C-alpha cells in the first residue's frame, strides 16, 4: 500500500475550496458549502471504488464491498465558523487516500478500509451528531429540538437538503474491526517537544460545577461594611485561592477555568445579593476528575456561611473520558518509529468523533503538529511534510491492524 502524496494533497486543497475564506475555511454543517463538500466527497469515494452514500444525518460513508471486514477511517468535514482547512478534513482525506491505495495494491483484501466523514462534529446544530447517530442513534426528539444559532431546526435542515428521509448509516460490529482517526493537534505540545506524530492515549473527560453564593441585596451607600452579606465579595474570595487548590488536586495534564462569573443585580449602587461561578475542568483520569470535584466542594463548604453568605455547588456537566485502545496506540507508535519519527503519547484536550466510536469498538487517534498550536481559526496550518508523514504512518498502522485481524494485505 503506497499512498499517492500528490493526490492526497490535491484532494485536501480541493476540499478547502468549499467555503474557502482566505487561508481558512468557513463550512458550518449543512451550509451550502458543506453540502457541496459532502457531495464532492461522495464523488471521490465512488471514484475510489467505494460503495458510497450520504445518509439521513449527512454522514458520507464509503464501504469497500470487496472486503468482508474493514478498518473504518475518517473524521468530520464540517468546520467552525471562520475555521481552519485541516480540522476534520485531514482525517477524512487520509481515509480516502488510504482506501484508494489499498484497492490499488490488492483487489481482494480480506480486510478493507471503509471511509467516513461525520456530520456536525462542531455542533452547528448538535455536537458529534453524525458519530452519535452512527453508533447510538440520536436522542429522543433531537431532530425537533436541535437548531442552529438562527433557529433553523435540524429536521428542516435535513429535509431541505433532501437527506431527511434516508436511513442512517450504522456501525456494523460484524464488519468494522476498529476506528482510526487522524487529526491536527490543535495545540502546541508536539511542536514544543519537536515531535511530528502524537499518539492519543485518550480524550479527556469534561465536568462543570456551578458554585452559587446567596447573600442579601442592600443599599450600597447606607449599609455599613460589617453588616453586609455581599455575595460578590464571597465569590471573589472563593475564586482567589481556587487555582492553588486545583493545582494540588489535579494532575500535570489537568486544565480548568472559571469560564463564567455573574454577579447580581450587577450594578454599582447595590450590594450583590447573588453571585455564581461556572468552573470547567478536564482530565483523562476519572479519579483525578473526582479529586478536583471534591476539592471544589470542600472549598464551597469552607466558604458556606462566611460573612452571612451561603454557598452551594452543583455539577452541571459530566462527560466521561474516552480511552483509546492501547494496542492500536502501540501499532501507531511502531508505525511512526518505522518512519523514523518517534511519537509522543498524549491526551487530547479537545473532543473528537473518536470519543463516541471508542465506546463501541477499538479506536485509535493520531495527531500531527499544528503550526504555532493554532486551530479553530483561519491561521490553522500544518507543515506539508507532517501532513504526508501522518498519512503514511496511519496507513502503516491500518495495514498492521488488518494483518493482525485478517491475514496479510497487499
Ligand atoms: Zn475536528
């Protein structure tokens, strides 16, 4: 299996023309430019000899019918508004090129390559819509309740595209033996360590805790300081030593932020009667997430009742971490070594379709470096040599996976 580097780059650049915006791409899911990109992908997959279709939620899926089993390779082809040209597109075009080269190398492989471009990973309507539909089916009523920022209902969007009545494509565990997704890192770590390939160990879990402070609104001029129940002041005091507490509770890879702070009524001449902070934290380990959560609760208990202000903490989001398959990680690592590019193991701080897939079948992810760590912006880019290396490494890993599962290929 030998990839055609020129063809790979040409397809990546062609895909970037749909919704092109300067050096970047503006291709929100189900926009006219996203539709055109999906129809183009369908053509390319068909030309590659795959049995391809666009399903009822906009997933473009191509199957190598000559093979009874397949490694599924892909990512998403929608972007955030004013996004970059590689986020998602890279993994889809890798899949396309690997499937093409696979077919050229051997016309009757026991294990083939299926390719997928999932819909709406970036949550224009509903995050990871395509991969969730593919694996689990959608949530009850989701087609009715999910809308884009303009209030366009998901069901109406799909009907207008003419896809709404189509059956959804589904993961087939009798056929799909693993899922591989390549992606740009979207952060600065590979570049900082001078590594060209990242092996993703897992995708971090995300939790949010809302801490509320209730005091009493009073006249800001006439109420003596010692008689105030200032919820705003209590919040500031709480937030002041929180970073140190969380640093002690977390791991070296933990991240957190105080993403939203509100003080009510939020005017200068009223003592704040209510305040709240929304804390988000992420880590790969459930026990570390538990520790951070416990620390936030302990800090809340310590703050409760101080200066007449009550404090309570409630969890508002808990997305579990997703582990990538360690054996597939090793195959990617070995493939990278085979190309003289020692890989770096790392967690993904961003969500990816692989986190949905990994709950159903063995999944592996490969990262290539993002120049300057930039992503979700038109400045997003990667070095051409890294783009090509990543494709070769993924193809090698897919081959050894296929050989392990179904005998030699190509
Ligand atoms: Zn992405």
